[in-house]
């Protein structure tokens, strides 16, 4: 569109040209032409609508309008046009006002178009993804970003911040989303595709439709929370009615695929053919399933059109009906032999209940679909109804068969079950049984009897007539429950009591256990479940158990006292060490072992006193069990032996544990006692020497083991200490645990190990002392002989000086040696040796000094004589 420019000369000033009538008249003609042209152009642009239903068409509309109006606007800004307007305005032409109005309209429309193009361009990338993106995943990723971009346009734009602009744009977006689903979901091919891929496709379509609405409400909520933006109060019907309906259709299609895949195809597979052994029947079922989707593949109406909602509902109802009947039929056929039962349901009544629940399920479905006019009148409806009648007849036959079998079996077996004894015994023998695992009593109330009671109650609830004897037993259920609970509680008490007893206690109480079994005897020999006197039997058994329980508790109390005495003995420390006196000063070797010996003697006295209480405690048990107090009852022979063996074990553990502890102390880096290094007869030795220390350690170990000599053995078959036995004249022997314990390999091994470790420590100290032998010339050489030999040589003073320096250096060197050497548990005191070496070095210094003094004096006297002789000769 082009504005025609004036052909007259307009080079003069505006004011001059405005006074020329011919010029003004000519320019008014041009102005009228321009007004008509611009008005027509604006009118045509405002009449234009987007060419298409999608949102991109709206962007294209505004882009074309902006291009057209931009071209017109640029022409109105030309100098020639502006001068014409100025001349007409100066001349006060009546055409100026109309032209100015049109120009204002042009500028307004141009600004609006330019603004809309700018803001709608921010949506273009998202809208292209929505329109042309491959797959629903692209659309799903785009919708949230698109909705946020729409919010920005709503907030910033001056023209798309009103409902009348934003709602149509969103409506076009909803149309575009719906169109994507239209293109993908095709019922003619959907059910022929791979079922997993088809389900994925439908799920993607449904998610896309739902996300459109979800993102809208999410952004709407953000706008409301911000409180600064104008709220979105758009017409939801225009935006979501179509997409919501399409989402519901997608859900229906997904459900159909799910039912066919999960409930049919996964069932009618190779496994079912193998189980049923009837491949042809399974193939027929598969074909029937394939036929379920035939009405949908042959649709003659638009699936996603709301106008066709009623027709689609009828098809879905028919599908659900057919699926329901077929489903129930398959469930019934597959689970005939092992029907699923509710918790606590008996097998027969539970199976009948299961069959009836399936029947009511399909019956309810059929009745409900009868209410839909014409649904069962179709050919497919008649087929479904026929299947329903066949399944119902088979279910009724199944119920009758189950009931008849139960009734006949109950009348036959119930009298026999009532004749069962109250108790059964897991191990029956006439000989005395003295081990706690030998006999266990069990309540002999058959699970079958309990099942019949439950079946009877359920059968009556289901409306079946039950045998009189079964009704009678069912009415006595509470009584049987009291009996079984009473018997179980009584037997649990007995078995728990027996489990607390060890083998020795079981043998000890054998007579009492046999007496208790005699009370139980009528329960597993005479009394039946239809007998009288069951309550009295339970009371007698409970009373007998209570009496036996009291006896067992008393024996356990005495056993606990004996165990406490043995625990005291076992936990005694037989190697108590003295504490250091003053800081680093430790006891000497002999003092250390004497202390251990004295402390051990004190502890042994306490241990023997505890040991002497054990026979008294056993005699208490004897009084309770045998009514005697002799300590030698034949009934307690094995019990005495049990405790004597326990005492042996405890004493063995006592010695082994103490020897191990002492061995650990020997090897620990904590010194326990000290010895000294001294010079004896020209040799460096320990004081006391290594041999004496070895002997003291061995004796200490021997004393530890000999502690068991204080524990006197009992006479055979008693708990009385064996008196000393004469063996030779004036010699007696006392039988103690020592003879057995001292031969125990573990104890011998520990004793040898300790001796070896002590010996190794002493050898290590001896090796350490060998380094002091470098000073042995200090005490091995005869100083007198050495000094005479040195004097005879008449050495120079420097020789004496060298010797003196050497011995003074030795005296100084030994003062720098450590005075203590710790070797594991032994501390070696080196101070006496250092003092001896220093004294020897000083002795050599003194001897050298004397020899030097004598040599100097001889030289001095000799020199004086020479001087005197020389003076005398001079005088003469």
C-alpha cells in the first residue's frame, strides 16, 4: 500500500504556502485520498482472523499486521507527508482533523501489533515444539516452560493481559495438544500394535492432556500467592472441557489394554497350556479375548468428541460386562481345586463362600447391565448372558458336591474323633525314664475336630442343614476350648519346669517324676473328649505339678548357693602382687614371691571354707528328696557325683585361668620385682642369681597347683570328705583333687610355658650384662704387678698422663649408663655394678698416682745429688 505524494512544488515556507489557495486545495485532495487509503487498510487488517486453529496462526496474524502497518507508518513519517500536514494545519483546513484521527488510529494499531509480535515471539519456540515435536516426551517437557512464558506475557504485555486476548490463545494451545493426541491414537491400529508400546503411547497421551491442566493451575496458584499480579480467572470450560474428556477416553483405552494384557494374555500363556493339557481350549479363550476389542476397532463415530460420549459409554459398559463374566469364569475354573480362602475360614465352607461370592459378582454385573436399555439384547449381549447361565449352573453343582462330601465325611469321622484320649505321649516306655527330653505330653485335640466345629458354624450361616452330632459338638465349642486351654497351660507349665532341670536333677527326682506321670496316666490311657471328669483331671494334674514345682525350686535354690560358692572359688586370684614401695622401687625377688605365697595362703583358707559348705547344702537337698541327712543317700549317688565333677571342673578352670594370668603378667611390659647386677669373684652376675630366680618361679607355680591339695575328695557315693588313709608306718595320704588336676595337660602346658618365659627373660638380662665385660680388665689385672712393671720401665710423664686420662674417662663413662634395665616383669638395678666399676677405675687412678709420685721423687733426689756434687767440684 503506497501513499501518493504531491506533484506540486512545496519548496517555500509552510506559512507562505498556506496562504496560496490553489496549493491548499490541491493538498486537501491528497489528504482525503490518504485518509481513505489508511482507513481502508486499517479496516481490512482488523477484519483478518488467524488462518488455522493452532496458536502459531495467531502469531502469524500479528506478524503480518505489524508488517503492513509498519510500512504505512513509515510512509506517514516521510518529509513530504509531514509538510503537507503542516501546511493544511497552518491553513486551518477542515480535512486536517479527519486525517489526524486516522493517523492516530494507525499509530495505535501499529504499536499494538508491534508489542504483540514482540511478546508472542517469546512463545514461538515452545509452540513449535508443541506443534512439531517428535513424541509426547517433547510435549511433556514443553508444557511447563510454555505456561511460565504465558505468565510472563500476562504480566508484562499491555495487550495480552486481558481475558479476551489470553483465553483464545490458551484455547488454541489446548486445541494443538488435543490435535497431537488425535494424530497418535488410532483405534483401527491400536489393539494390533505391541501391547507394551500401545500402553506406553496411551499413557503418554493421557499424561500430556493432564499436564496441560496441572501446569495451568500450578502457575495460577503462583500468581495468587505473589499477590502482585492480576489473577487468572479464565473460562475453564473453554480451556479444559475437551482435554479432560480426551484424558478420560485415554484412561479407558489404557484400562482396556491393561485388562487384556494382565488379566488375559498373561494368564493364557504356555504355562496354562501345560497345566490344563488342553491347548485348543486355551487358544479358543485367546480368540475370545481378541474379540473383546472388535467393537472398538470398528467405531463409526469420533472417539474423542464429547457429543459421542453416550455411544462410547455403551461400548465401555459392554466391554466391562464381558470382561467381568469371562474373568469370573476363569477365576472359578483355575481355582476349583485350591480356592483362595479368607483368614480363619475352613476349607469346605470357605470354598462354597468363595464360589458364591464369584456368583454374586457376575449376577450383580448382569443385573446392573440389564438396566441399560438394549445392552443385553444385542448378539454379543445374548452370548454373554449364555456364558453367565453356564457358569452359574457349574457353581451350583460345585457347592452341592462340596457340601455332600463334607456332610458324609463328618457323620463318619466325628464319633471316632470324640473317642480320642485327652493326651498323647511322644515317647512311651514302661522303664524309668530319667532324661528330660524322653517324654513330652501333647494335647490330643484333633485339628480335624476343630475344623468340623468351624465348618458346622459356617455351613449353618450359608443355609445348609448340618448333622445333629456336628451341631451338638459345635454348641460345645466353648467347653472344648476351656479343656484344651487348661490342658495346654498345665502341660506348658510342666514342660517349662522340666526344661529348667539338668540331667543330674532329673535323675535325682526320678521318683517324683514317675509319681507325676502316674497322675497324667489317666489322660492318655482312659479319659476321652466325651468323658466326664476332664475338669477334675486338669485340677489334679495342676496340683501335682505345683507340688513338684515347689520341690524343684528348693533344689534350684540350693544349687544356686553351691554355684555361688564355686564361683567364689573359681574367681579367686592366686597371684596377688605387692605394690611398689616408693615410686620406682619394687620388691626384691624373694620378697615378691614370699608376698604372693602369703596372700595365696589367706585366700586358700577362704576357699576351703566355702568348699566345706557344699556338703551341708547337699544334705539339705537330701532331706527334701530322701528324708535323710546322712550325706550318703543312695538316691543322691549320681547327684553327689555331678557336683564332685563340677568341683573338679571349677578347680581346673581356677588353676588354668590363674596360670594364664601369671604368664601374661610375666610377658607384660610392667616390672613386678627387681634384682641387682653385682661383681662377684671377677664375674658380673645377678643377685640373686638366675638359677635362684628360676627356682623361685617354679616353686610359685608348683604352689599354685598344690592349692588343690586343700580340697579333699568325697567318699564314693557320698558328699563326705574322705579321711586320711595310712599307707606306711607313720605316713598317711589324703585324697584330694591334686592328683587329677596336676596331670591335666592344659595345666602342665601352662606351667612349662611360664617357666620357659621366665628363663628367656633371665637369659636376655645375662646377654645385656655381657656388654659390661669391656671393663673386666679393671678387676682382673693385678694392680701391684702392673705398677711394678710400669715403674721398671721408667716411663715418661706423658705415659702416666695417658693412663690416668683413660681410667678417669672410664669412671666418667659408667656414670652415663642407665641405672635401671626393665625386661618385661623383671627390673634390673645396675647401680651396684656401676659403683663397683667406678671404684675399680678410681683404684687404678690412685695406684698410677702413687707410682708417678714415687718416680718423681726418685728423679728429684737424683737431681739434687747431681747439683750437690757439681758445687763441690767447683769449690775445689
